[in-house]
């Protein structure tokens, strides 16, 4: 019960990494605010936590909507009187296309959800972490934009992921005096549904011919990681076991990015 008596907010908790983390945090004793813009999914996650004996509140909000995020964080803090852990996980792949084909509105949507969404989550959550006397912030970035730059057409996505890493380092220093730790997880190929919502156009034009050594994920013979693998890492960063870790990116990819970077 590593998170006993703690209150956690997990965004993008309707599926994938966010859902796995929310369930695991609750299993370890946290009371969890599970947030997603899809009401059916987030209520399912909250119900799963409650059916296992945990405590959860379902929060329906678009992370890019300031008013919705302010209301959601206020509701969570009001429910249990505090906030100790924030897992800013919500994000999209968006549209992958050559830069001259990527429409301005497609660029804006990816930036809004991935980067503005992270900003709004922390903007409204940090005052509650300060009030609690400290806490842990975890951000989900990616190997793209931090180690890997060879995925054709992924410019908007990679830029947001690079910016999240920079944000983490900036805030780790800014918030250290408040005993708030800020770290970033950079997953590689993970078995989630995010790729199902990715639109790809004209990638042959954007790409550069190349040939990698056989096997894209050396540690697992090309098998992707699981959401639970990432959730376990998030638990470590949320818990007191990582009490002296801040401003740190952790790549969780089975050495994929070392091969493809």
C-alpha cells in the first residue's frame, strides 16, 4: 500500500496507460480521480476501481479546456481535501503527414491536447500540491522527440513530446522548494489503443529510406511493452521510493529508441 492516504489525479484514464496506472494506484491505497473526455470510459475505470475495493471519482473533461480542467481539479480536491500525485498522461498521436500537408488545425489540435493539456493539468493541480506540502508530478512524453526523430510525418507529435520533457526539467527546479518532484516517462511501443486514432498521410514522401538491424525492440524480440509496465514505473515515481528523483526522464522501450534514434 505504497500510496495509502494519498490522493492522485490521472488524466487519460479511460484506457491504456492511464487506466492501468489509475487501477494500480488505487490498489496501492490511493484515492484516485480518473479523468477523461470520454464519459463511458472514465466511468468504467472508476467502477473497476470501486469493485476491487478502492476509491475513485470519475472526472469528465477535455484536458485542453481550461474551464473544464479547473472544475475537475477543484472537484477532486474538494472530494478528499488534498492532492498528492498528478499523472499528466492524456495525449494523442494526431495526424502524421509531411509538414507542407499538415493542416494548421491538425497541428493546433495535437499541440492543444498534448502540450496545452499538460500545462492546464499542472496549472490547476500545483496549488493543491503546494497546500499538501509536496507531492509528485509525472508526465507521459515519448521516445519520439526525445530520442527518436526518424518517424516520418510525426513533427507535431514529436514537438509536443520534446516540449513536455523541457517542461519537466523547468518545473522540477521551480517546484523543488515546495517539495514537489516532477519526472517524465518516455514510452516506446506500448500495447495501447493510441495508434488506432492516428491519421497518417503521404509518409513515403516525408520519410528517408533506411534499414535498421533486425528486430525493432531488442529486449523483447519486437514485442511491445504493456500499459501495466508503464503503470509500474509511474507507481515508483509517485511513491516515496523515488523521493530523491526529480527532473528525470525515464525511457521505457526495451532499447527501441537506442536502435532507431
